[in-house]
C-alpha cells in the first residue's frame, strides 16, 4: 500500500469520516495536500476540526443564550460544555429542572438513542428517554455530540450521571453501537443493558435481502423472535433456521445469537423495563420532534423549538394528571383488587390492568401440584400471533405461596411491565384472594406520583 492510500485509511479511521467520501474533498479541506506534504500538524488540525460540533452561523450564541436563560429561570438547570484544547465547542449536555425531578420517580429504566435526529436531519442529538406514570415518553436530558466514539459517550454518560447525583439507571436500552455499549459498561456497570429490538429487526433487509430465500428467512426469524414462549423454543427455532437455510457462516446472525440475552424478548422479559417497547419509544420520540423540526432546521432553530416541544410535552402530562385524578374508567368486576388498582393507578395504567382482567375470561386453570402452602397451577391461554398462525394455545406456570402472599407467572408480565397478568388474576380468583399484596402495586404507576 502506497503512503498516500495508507494516510487516507488512517485519517478516515481516526476521524470517523466515511470511506466513500471523496478523498479529493479531504485534500481540499486539509488545505492543499496535493501541493504540500500532509504532515502531522496538518493531520492533527484536520482531526481537531472534525471533532468540533458542526455549528452554523449563530448556533454557538443560541446555545449560550438558551443555557443562560434557563439558569435564570431555575438554579436546578444543569449543563456541561466540553471544549477542545483551543477553546472550541466540542460536546454539550443539558437537563432542565423538570427532567431532573422526573428522574427521581421514573429513572429506573432509561433508553438512549442517538440515531433519530442524527440520521434524519444530520444533527448529532442524543436524548435520554424514560417512561412516566402515564406510560408517556419523558426526557431526562439531552446531548449534542461531535463524535460517536466510546470516549465521547463516556463523557456524555458521566455528565448525565453527575447531573443525576450519581444515581445510575437500573436498566438501560441502547442500539447495537459498539462504542455506546462500551461506554455503558464503563459508566453504568451495574445496570441491566438491553439492545433495542427495533434497531436490530429493521436491519434484516440490509443484512439478509441478498439471500435467495430471503422472504422465508425473514418470516421464520420474526416468528420465533417475537413469539417464542421460552428460551428453549427460541434456541431450537434459531438452530433450525441456521441449518435449514445454510446460514452457519452469516456473521451478522452469529453475532446476534451471541448477544441473544440482551435483545431477544424471552431473555430480557425477566427484568423490569416499565413495559418499554423499544419500537413504541422510538416512534414516540420521532413524533415528538417531528412537529418541531424538519430537514431544513438549523441547530439554532432547533434550540429555539426545543423549548416549545418541552412545553407541549408538559401540557400533555398535566392533562393526563388531571384526568387521572378527576375521572377514571368504570370497574368491570366486583373484585376488591380491581378497586385497589382503580384507586392507585393512573388511567392509562389501570386500563392496561383491565385489559388483563378481560383477557382472564379466555384462560383456563388447573392445579398440578401442592407442597404445603405452595401451589402450582397451569394457566392455559389463547395467544394471538403476529407472524405465525393467527392464534395458538399456550400453557403458563403460575406458582402461589399463601404464607408470604407471593405469586409468579412464567409469562413474566409483572417483572417486565409492573402489571399483574391475566394468568395471575385467574389464580387469585381461584384461591379467593380478595386483597392484593402492596408489593404488586408499584409506586411508579400511581396517580399521586409527581411527574
């Protein structure tokens, strides 16, 4: 490899510039490589340039004015600015007082996605997103980044952790970005780290469309990813897929299987994610920003519109709070535990419980084992499927211990979403349990929870 080509590869690898970009344009930007030797000083100067935020006219001043204005409104407004050695703006993080307060109540699960505005509008915007007690998406802080490498993400996560008084989220969702994953491991080592299912599944056409039996492979893959009841069913389905279509050497599928415990629903559902559907959160954030930005929005305009977007979000939260306190769904049974949830939960979450209550009518239960005060039941359910047959019969295992009022179901809806499932409801009725134990009424879903 000649020195010219080698320098090109080194520069692109270090500076994060796509290799499909014309090297002639890099020559021009580097101020005459075709006329002068491209020495170490030139290289460092170029790298420093691409590490800066791509600010337009008035952008830096707009950022400064926004931060000053927000701190005048509230001393709890937090921001950090990262400058390079020559005093140029490189990365920014900020969180308003409301976001910091909301994190105290709803910071158990955080989704971090830097792809939306970056991909759609070429803006390096990185929001921290959570779920409030109405099931709505909320912002816990935002970053503007010059790069998407591990070092930059570590800076951002540490800034956010400082903002939140050192309290890391119990669970974190990101995409497959290796730099981001490395930063999560460094800054949030105790957090359950899940990879975004939506980001993974949307790559199927890109990664597999060249295969001769692509349509059949895609359908089969989606079927057992979304519809497997347990890990054994998933792994059996995966092995058959690989063998039937000769995919043993597909690197993408091999890496997905190695990471299966961090993205496949049957593995991640045993931990609490506030019911966060990654597809739902991504789409929710998209619609949140779509009303205020478009493909021609400058960074300065975005900062101005950001305030309007937050105000709109607050209005929706306030309306939901008012409706949960002053009106509610009617009870559909005479069971006291339905009244417990009715009195405790917001309308949106109570409606989810009532959906389970209605679904209980299609469940059949049978006692299969008794060990002192511990009972084991089978709860047969008819489950609607999305990619396979229209409906299928599934048998879940429900265990109930009378001495400690403990009840668990193998569907893990309570562990995943924090709402008891129809199978548990069926057994509660079977055992004539009138009042649900307080541990099954999560404080984060309560209508009196401050947002």
